[in-house]
């Protein structure tokens, strides 16, 4: 008894210290505990929800997918992705008010217009039809990425799927307006079909990034498949399906494919030819369960680096070591300091990477990285990741990345960005034109009535050897709920640089899981609008009617196309200047942005390169860097007045003639 009392007395200080630590941790961990300022921050914004026009007779009926028999007891989990949305200039009229969206309720890729579009940009909405290319009931579209894939100055659409390889819908030269007949469907990965049925690989694609990887000005495609090639959506399929091999370091995913642009033709029957680049990505970084990819030129050499966000384990930052005619990457990782958690070190995390975006979060003229994870309180207890660029210069960044070091510091909690819910797509954007980026984040997983978080928590503590077998997973079926009422997060950046989530105060708190986010100045008035894809719910559009917007600089960057006549048919001023990066300097600080050819989870912003100027009303010096189609990197500084500019990037920067 004496010894028990002594041990108890000796344990009291340690127990008290442990209790104090837990209390302090929970106070710090509770979302919003140290935020403050929500009301004052929210008062600067105003968004108006507007309905999106859908095709005549559109009847959403599905609420869950048909899946492989091995997945039937977790069919709501398997049905948790596929909603996607993109904004861009589809008509060639100079306004980014065209929409391409994927709605799992119909398993269709729909082309329509933003609710803010003028009459000249409106048309009868329609669904893209891949016929005569072979399809079957075991396929479903997962996303839509606009782009000029044959370099003729017309906006095409790439749709990627579960159950087959992607399809390019190439705009025909004789199309006078937008309709299903305006596009010719072309296989991205050619496959023979002697009997009219699909015999190609059963890709299950969830992540696509389109950018100029090799520095020749043309759109290359980096894509990754989530599930390995298998009959995921075939209710009569073979028992050839698996789940992830780990909750923290899974490496049995569908794999990476890097496709180089090699040729194209224009005309009534356009073509685009891509060749896969074997071995472009180190094997250890190529087999994760990828949900998002984004890219940015971190080194200033005209070849963008790529960030790969993987579910169930390590993300990867890939240094671009490509040369003309060959795409090649090496991996760079962060250094762990004594006070850093392992998962806060770039390339070493065990989190569930769901979305990623590059943006200049500190208006310092450097690209930072924002990553979405599962951050639900009492649910897996992860964190979003905000990697702040600590390189002294682009040259220093190049030296660090080349030797495998990633000079980024994780600061999500310090900046108020750590916790939201079950995160997905994330997009940065200056919605006030203040010179400071805000962040919109999709959230939520499976909507139902029965809370299944306890089952998921129990599953997360299992031995890794059990995960790959679908039969070992707990039921997630219709009626079950896991983070189903999470709402859209809108992180407003306060003058001091910290962020606060004002989504609820802005009326964005619709309790339906969201997936993709697209941003664009759809009215060409300097106000950044956004659209949201909801999983098993109607897509949403939010017009930015915020009062007292600052000035802006909006750049539409094109490479010249011989004979292009903007505004005729679907013709634009040129072909998008993939890979172009712009830096500006104002009294409020430096800013950097890029032409984003399409990255993230399932949302695609427009191609406009835009900057908020705040109260600055004078001309702005803009340093523009781009590669021409001969692989030559150009670097020119031009002086531009605030407002919108359409620039042609040939041997030099030229303002496009007004149509």
C-alpha cells in the first residue's frame, strides 16, 4: 500500500502535465478557437447564388453508382467522387463564361454557360457524346478540362473517365456556335476496336494537370489513375479490384502517365497526337492513390514543377528536369527539423491529399502551395498543409530542387488554414482585388443519416495487411454518413496575412458535399466569380457582387496562330500561352501568377492571369516569361494600365488588335 501511494504521488505531476498538454492542444486544435474577426472580414464580400442552365429534359436520377460486386458493401464510398466543373472561354468571344461540368447524377459531361453570360454567349446546353468511340455501362466521366489540344486557337475539351482512357473533344473549324456537333471526339490513347467495343485499358482517372512540361509552348498532360486498371464500375465485373495497401503510405494505386504533345491538325476533322513518356516520373513517386495534381514554374526556367497530392500517404514535389523532346522529373523533399511533425515535412506526410493549388499567399512574388486533407475534428485528426516558399530566389530554388531539397515550411495552423473538414479541391483567388489571395475549399464526403465515423476510425487503426481486400472494409452504403454535412470553406485573408473561414457568414454553408471549384471573371468586369461541383447535388454558381473592389490587371495570354480571326466561329485570338508566368510589383508588394492550364482535384479555373491592385490606379510593370514553340525562353517587362489586356506572345509581347 505504501509503495502504491508513493507511486501515485510521483505520478501526479506527470498526470497533471499531461492533462494540461491535452487541454492546451484541444483549445488550439478546435477550429475557430483562435480565429476571430469573422464578421469584419466577411463584411467585405458579397456573393449571389445563381442557377445553372442544364440541357432540355435533363433529369438527374442516380444517387449511387453501380459498382463491382466486391465493392457493393462500400458502394457509397466508391461513389464519393466524380463531380467536376470548369470555367473558360468556349465561344472565342473573349469572356470566360463557358461551363463544362460532370454530374454523377446522370454520368454526363455537360456544356453550358455561366448564369452571368450575355445573350451573345448563350446557347442550348448539351451533353458531350463520345460516339462513335466505344463506350459501355462500366464507364463514367470524372472530369472535364478545357484546352486547345490541337493548337488551332479554338477551345477543346478533354473528358477523363473511370473505365476507359480520356477522350478529346476537338472543336471543328466549321462550327458556327456551340453544340454537341461542334466537337469531334478523338481518343487521347489510341486503341483498336475491330468489333465496335472498347478494348483499351480500364483507366480510373481522378487527377489531371495540363501544362507545358518540356518548354515548347504546347500542352502536355500529366495524369494519374486512382484505382489500378480494373472493373471498378462493372456490376458484373471480374474480382480484379483492390483497395489501398495502407492508410498512410499506400503505393498500389493506378499509376502515373505523362503524355507529350507530338502533333495535331485543324479543320473539320481535327486531330491531336500525344505520346506517352515512359519513366518520366521516378517509380517511387508514380504509384500512389492520386486525387489532385497542380504545377507551377518555381525556378524561372520555363519548365513547371509538379505537386502530386496522394490519398492514403506521401505527396510528391517533382523537379522538372525535362529537355526538348523528353519529359523527366526528379523528386525533392523537405528537411525535418526537431520541432516539426513528420507529416508537416513536404514529401513525408501520411495524410490524405485531396486537393492542391499553387498561389502567392504572402504577395512576395513567390509560389506557395496549399494542400487539402481530411481535417475533421475527432475524425482522423489531420491538417491542411500550407507550404510557404522559403527560397531566397528562383536560382536558389533551382539549386535546392536539383539536389533533392524542397525549401518549403508548413504554416497552415499559424495562418488559420489548418482545419475545415473533409477537404477536396482548393483554389486561390483575389476576390476583392486587394492584392491578397483568398482561398475556397470544397468539403464533405458521404451524405446520409447514420454517422459512420466510428467505423472509419476503427478501420484506420487496422493493420496495413488488411486494407487491400475490399471485404475487410466496413459498410459504407446509402444512408450512411461520413462528414456529409461539411460545407464550403471560404478563407478570407486579413490585412496581417492570417486567414479566417467566413463561408457560413457569406451564405455558402449548403450542407451538401462539394468536390470541384472553378474561378473566372465571367463578366469581364474585374470581379472574380466561382462555380462549385457538388457530389450528388446540383452544381452551384456564385456571382461576385462584393462592394468596393480594388483595381485589377487581367491578362489573356496567347501564342499567335497563323490565320486566326478572333470571334469567327469558335476562334479565339490565338492558342493559350501554356506555361506563361507573370510577376508584377505594386506599392503593396510583389505578386506572381501563371496561366493555369488545368490542375487541382476536379475544378478548373479560367486561363486568365489576374492580379488585384488594391488602391493602386497607375500603370503596372508586368514581367512576362514564356517559351515559344522552338523552345526558346523569352523574358520581357511591359508597362500596362489597370484593366484587361489580350496579349500575343511571339518573339515579343504585343497587344492584340480589338475585334
